[in-house]
C-alpha cells in the first residue's frame, strides 16, 4: 500500500525514533508498504519517520542507480531495522542530496565515504557490515532520519537562507505534488 510521505515541518521528522520488535507482523507489513511508497515516489531510500512512524527502520535501494549507469552492479537493496551507526570513516566528500520529505530542494552535504553499521535485516538476522561510496551516503542520510535530523540541517548558512521560503511553502503544502504527501 502506498502511504503519504510526511513533509518538512512534521514533528515526527525531528524526533529520535524508537526501536521495534522485528517479529511483530505489523512491522513486516509496514516494511512492505514502505517499499511501495518509496518506489512510487521514485526514491532510493526511505525511513519510517517519513511515513509518520517514529520507528528505527529504513530502506535503501541503490541498485536502481546501477541500472542508470554502465558500471558493474555495486548497489544494495536492504532493510535496516534498529540500526546503530558504529563508525563513519575515510575521507569526507561533498555531494548534492535531496529528500522525499523536502521535494524540489537539493543541497551539498559532506559525509564520510565509508560507514560501519549494525542492524537487523529483512530476514531477522542481526548483521554488522561496512558500506562505502553511494551506499554509505544513502545509509547516512536515512540513518539521520531515525535520529531526527534532515539533510537541510547540514547545509551552509547561506544556502539555508536561500531555501527558507521554499521550506515554508513545503511546510504549508503550497507545492506541486508528484506523490502523496502529508502536511502540517
């Protein structure tokens, strides 16, 4: 089922999310709905707070990016439940990011090129893995969501001032939509 994506300004986006019980059937259904919602909005990542649930769950599918390039497949399609960031390391790189909760706004964010994260996967198995490149970037972006942070929090002050009006319009729902959203 496709769910509405919560827009910038919704309080759930600024809360630290709670851990969940993977065995709960409602959680499994929620994850299925999150995949449907993410693909409908043409995203490569989605966190539970973005659909109004303050749960420590996020999805990443960077395999879609592999289809757009001639490179060998290096993407991932993964569910991260109760994730804990263990380490962020290697060089920091700046890259332009966007967010389904903040449509039509993009900005440069500096992130580490490699992360080590502990999580429960879709099969209920606890894992500890290291990811790099675009996979690490998307994981950090989605992890920020379960920590109550948005990519706009990391933008430079000048860029924040430049997008302030646009953010207010998003908050009020005064934007054209290409997928279902929920506003304040």
